[in-house]
């Protein structure tokens, strides 16, 4: 590697890692903020929290890596242009493409690594993260009762206005809804002015001693008429004790891994298999439902024309001169529904119409229900296909954004964290939100999942070609002369331009 290539490569890599660490820290903090409700009050040790953060980090790479490449490219090449280092390179016969050569190899390698990272590491992190979050959600809270909110603990749902004391053992304005295994609903309500926690927070049993309260229980009799009267039992107590078993909250294995149904946990090969399976199941269900509806409607039992058979009897003489009866069956066609109705009496016609209306309503209800089921399956197929294409789109986007940032930095001729950071964030937000809108549209089936995954990259590609051409030919971002000069010429012809005084 030549000295110039080493200098450009070293400057880029140093800036790259600095920006990557800063952006990773910001996005990880955002991830913690999104999941703070799952961690707060769980009495988790530092090792579990560290695992949670470690599993979050790979999932933000698809956002951090493209933004890092864009910011680093603008900052590095903007600094070169600002310090006239590009001018010195060009005076020595070194073009922009030659100066970018070492970085092109580096970004190409980084894009390949990004694909394998998205294909292997991110699904693994998603699998670990979801299982850890599911297990954390089962843990007993360190503070079993939180102020100002209902807390689902054991077989009760409890809310307190205020907690006091050295260990928060004294409670004020306690409201408890007791659960009933037989009947769902808040049929038993206990309210007390004061309460006290008689057991420690580390115990498997939580004893609540309530003072000066009321006990209300709504009775649910088996007789419907009696239930309409809404009978209840109400009593007052000076002291009431409730023992809550919390042993199940402690019996949680944080290393348990049984959740593996998310499409985000699959690599590209598994996504292809899942996509084929889901598509086959979707198509087969449509065929089966279509056949079921046709069979239920009875369409197959009728031909294009309705035939009515009419039987007549006649008397003939056989060869021995004896009279015998002969039955003849005559057939005629019915050309309209009026002719069909005419073959039945009004009562039979009304029965036929009622049956037809009921069948039509049942078929319509089945179609609506199946439509929702098929829509959910279609959304799952679209999400799976988007996940598959996004792994490849991430690698290509890293390469494309480099060719957006590097020439743009050379054009704006500004380094540092000021203007380059603003321009990079605006470009990345445009790139990111286009991808989000396209993905949401593809999940609903408005556009193709393939187009949704690649749309933002396809939009950035012409911009990268345009900026590279402008930077190579030492032109600005926009050719203002093409707009200003025709206006000046028109003004001169119309006499609107003032001539300088002699």
C-alpha cells in the first residue's frame, strides 16, 4: 500500500470507528428507553442487564452502519477538500477515483461482512433477545407494589396511592381486585385506608394487613333471573390479612429458550424455506376455501338450463287385447326464473327463497372471516420476503452510500461535525423514511416486497452516480450557470440590466 493510500485509509478508518461508537451508543440508549418498562423494578443483576444490552446491539447495526459510512465519507473527504489536500492530489495527477481506491476495497469488504452479519448474527441476537425479554417479564418485581398503578401479583390486582416507611412497608389508600378462577371479572373489590407489608420483599409470600376498609363481593348465581337482580355482599372490617404466594415469580430460568417463531430469527436459507411453505399454505387454503364455497352453494347441482320432468299416463292394448297402463315422462326447458317459480306453489317458492338468502348470508360471513385470515397470512408472507431482501439490501446500501458521501464531501469542502453531520443526517433520514414507508406499504400488499426492500437503495444509486460525476469533473452540486446565465441574457435583451456608468 502506497503512502497516499495508507494516509487516506487511516484517516477514514479512524473517523469511522469514532463515529460508529458514538452512533452505537445513541441507538443503544434508544433501545434501552424503548424497553425500560421491561427492566424497571425487576431487581436484575448487572450480568443480566449486560446480556440484554449485548443482544440489542446487533439489531441496531442496520441503522448504525449505513449512517456511519455516510457521515464518515462526508467528514473525511470534506476535510481533505477543505485543507486543499485534494487540490494537491489533482495537481499531481491523482483523480478522485484513484484517491478512493483503497476505501472502495474496504467498503466492499465491509459490505460483504454486513451481509453475513445480517444473515447470521442479527437472527441469533433476535432469538436471544426475545427469549430473554420473555423470561424477564415473568420475574417477581423487586418492589412488589408500585405506587399509582395496578399491579398484577398472584391472585390479586393491587393499587396504592402512597408507600412510606424505611422499607416502603406502609401503604395508603389501598384498592384490591381479587381474581376468581371460575368467573372472569372484578367481582371482589377490597378498599382500605391503610395497609402494611408484614413480610420482606425477598420472601416467597407477601402478607398484606389492611386497616379500616370495606369488602365488596358481587355474587354470581347460576339462575339467570337471580343474576339479573345483581346480588352482592358488603362488609366493613377493622383488620384484614391477605397472604399472596409469590413463589411462581421466582421460578424463572433466564436461560430458557423456547420462543423461535419470529421471522426475524431466520437466516436467508431458512427464510426461503419459510417463504415457500407459507406461500404453498396460502395458495392451498385459497383453493380449499374456493372449493368449499362452491360446494356449499350447490352450483354444481345445476346445469346451464333447468329441466323439469312431467309424468303422464296413457292406456293401451297389448297384443292379446288386454288394456295396460303406460307411463310417459315428458321434459321441457325453463328459460327464466319466472318459469322456475311458476312450477312451484307460493309456499314452496317462499321456502326456497328463505333457504337461498340464508345460504348467501352464511357464505358472505364465511368469505369475510376467511378474508381477514388470508390478509394476516399475506402480511406474514410479505414480512418474511422483506426480511429476506433486506439482508442483501443492507450490503448494497453500504456501498452506495459511500459513493454518495465521498463525492459530496469533496463538493461541499467542509470537514468536522458541523455541516457534514447535518447533510449526512438529512440524507440518511430521507433514505431511512423512504424505506419505512415502502415497507409499511409492502406489508399491506400495496407494493411488491422486493421493491420495498430496495426502493431507498434504488433512489440513492442515481444520486451517487451524479455526485461522483460532479466531483470528478470539479463541478458544484448544482450547475447554477445553466439557470443564471439565460436569465441575465434575457434581462439584457429587455433592457432591464443597468449599464455601468462611465
